[in-house]
C-alpha cells in the first residue's frame, strides 16, 4: 500500500473534506425526506453516517487502496428503513427519480435465505444534475451509498452485527442451526407483517362500507369501525389520527360499549347537552378553533351521557368527573 506517506496525505485531506461529507449527508437526507413525502411509503427511519477516519484506514488496508478518498464510494452513507416489503419497490422508484444512480445491488431478491440478516438493497449514487445551483456545486458529483431494508431486516441485521458474524463461515458449527432458525423466523415475520398490513387495509375498507350501510345486526367496536363511525357522524369536524381514535376505543370498551349501535344511541341522546357544552366551553387547544375534533366531541358527549364513562375517562384530570359533567350538562 505504499510507504505511509499516502496515508498521511489522505488523512489530511479527509479532515479538510469532512465538512463537505457532512453537507452531502444532509442534502441526501433532505432529498430522501422530500421524495418520501410525495409517495405513500411508510418510513421507519432515515439515518446517515460518515465513515470515520479509522474505518477508512481499515478498509484501505484490507483492500490495499492507496487513495481511499478517491476510490471508496461509501464514505457517506444513508440508510432508509421501511415498515413493509411492498414499500421497497416504491422506494426504489423514488430514489431513482431523485438521484443519479451509478450502480445498484439487490441483496434481497437475490439473497441467500440463510443470510436474511444481511439483506438490503444498495445504491451508489450522486446528487447529479437535478440538483443545480451554487448550493450543490461542491457536492453534487460526490458519490454516496444508500441502503434500503425493512424494519425486520434491520432488527436482525443489528443483532447479527452485534454478534460479529459477517457470514455463515464465521458461525461455529454448533450454533449454525439456531442462527439459521432465528434468521428464518425474522424472514417469516417480514412476510406476515406484509400480509397483516394488507388485511388491515381491507378491514378499514370493510368498516367504512358496513358502518355506512347501517346494518340491522350490531357492528363490533374496534379501531376500524369507530374510525368509520366518527367520520360519518362528524363529517364537518376535523378528524383525529388513528392513535387518538384507538385511545377512545379503549375507553369505550372499558365502559362496556361493545357495538357501534350502542355508541350511536348514547351520543345521540347527548346531542343537545353537548352543543350547549361546546358553546359554553369551546376547546382551547392550538388550531382547534371553537369546535372539538371528532374524538373530542364524542368523548365529551359520551361523558355527558354516561356517568361510568365520565369516571373512567376523566378520573385523573377532574376531582369529581361525575358531578362536574352532570353540572355542565345541565348548564349550571
């Protein structure tokens, strides 16, 4: 690899170029975040790293490279972790639209099932001509690496990396059976998360259809049916996120509401009291205006109608929720 003078030279250059590496990592992250915002992809995380001076030196020694800053194309790396397998092809399209791809390697589709933990898709890219202007002049032709994988692949990769097994040959023979069995479990989990996500999407659509048809038989209370019910009951209010609706579902089931029909009857019975309450006590949350979101409206109306629900939901914020809601409902 030379007499060591090359090392000293690139190490000095590394220090000088470190701010450029940091800028490049920032630009790649920003480009990816902007691209993801345009598509229906469920991102778990986007992280970047700059290969340390020690890591560069180690790789240069192993590969017998004299000028690693010129010859290595993964000095800056960005990893995107998605939730589901079906997000990876969508992400591939966005990456190719956003950056200039030099090379790509698919270790997922063509990977060995025994090495599931090492599966990911790798791209070597540059910002390219799409990023024009003085802001990009110094970094747009610098190469960087992008890795994409699912959250399950990432979890298993982190575990296997911690164990320092770089491949099957490194694993002691008496541990290989357990290692491959665990790898298989993670592989199956990834497949079934995808199946579950598809079924969950179908469940949401069925709930919208069923609640809108007002069936004769009772509709069970769950996140999907309550979300559909709230959208239908409060079409002109701001809609809460699914996390808030899930909290509400847990509350109503603890208060023994086991059907959408029962929930509807209780809320309908409290309509007059709720309108009076909202007029007298409008929400004070930022961005709420003078009307509650759908979950807030349902929560307060139910508390006005049902003392047991009021006690369950507001016991930790009101000294005497039953008496106070009864008083508010009467307009006193």
